[in-house]
C-alpha cells in the first residue's frame, strides 16, 4: 500500500509539467506577436529612443550595425542619423524578421538600411562598421565573451560598441538569461575593449559604450 501511495504522489507531481507549455521568451514568439511587443508603448517610452540616438553622437555617412534589430525600432532612427550616404546593417537571426526589416526599409524608402541574416555566433556584417549597437539583445546570446571578442573584426579601428540591456525588472521568462553590468565589464575587458562612456538616464537599462583597446 505504501508503494501505491508513493506512486500516486509521484504522478501528481508530474501533472504540472504535462499541463504547462514551455514558456517563451520574446524572440521565440510568432512574428506578429513579437513585433507588437517590440513596438509596445511602454517599451518605446522607457527606451527614450531619441535621447539614446542623440547620446550616441553618430556622424553623417557613418556605418552602423544594429544587432538584434527586431522590429527596426532603433534601425529607423539610426538610418536617419547616418544620412543617405551612410548605412545601417539591421542584423537578425530569424529569417522572418530579416524579411520584415527589408520590407519595412522599402516601404519607408530607407535606402540606407541593409537587412542581414546573422548567425547565432556572428552578425555576418559585410564590412567593418563605425558603431555597433546591441539593445535588449546581449542576454539572448549564448556565449557572450566569445561573441564580443568576435565583434572586433567587424569594427573599424576607432569603432565603438554600445550596449543597452536590462539592469532590473527582467521580462517574464527571461530570469535565466540575467547578467550584470559587472559581468559585461569583465567580458569586454577580456575581449579587448575599454569603457568610453556610461549613461544612467534609462530607468530599467544600463547604457554603456566601449571602444577597442
């Protein structure tokens, strides 16, 4: 009887695992749902896009890469900042997002935007750029130290990397992806970068800019 009771308890403990579907992070969601999240009113407000672009001090004709471009939320103002003779590479690992970014560029007549299908371990940029921005994306990358070290070959000699990511209030189901600013500092030093700037005007995100050492 004791064995029967034990088996019954074990079966009951397995029921939640059977009933609950695997939780999704934003990047795993269907395209329409993901785009809605990326362009959500709260996210747009919290990221202060205009102030971020201004703070980056992008020069006309610059070459910029938006890694993890998502819906193009930052790609669009970056394209405006670099001007018609500059270029923005909008890199994504999902083909449907790459297609969406390319279509968006055509519809908005952003001739300086190039959508790029990236690999998980390499953005596959076609040429070195002056600035790489990684916004709410680095926590999704599996091996950050190796990835950041690899980015050196995608930067010009005086190129910069700007990282914006969560410092508090990680989205639901992202808890296992957490890292700290201290972690980032260690990864960047190990990859051969030095911190050039740090900005604290984003309530939920850190905003740090690095240069090649």
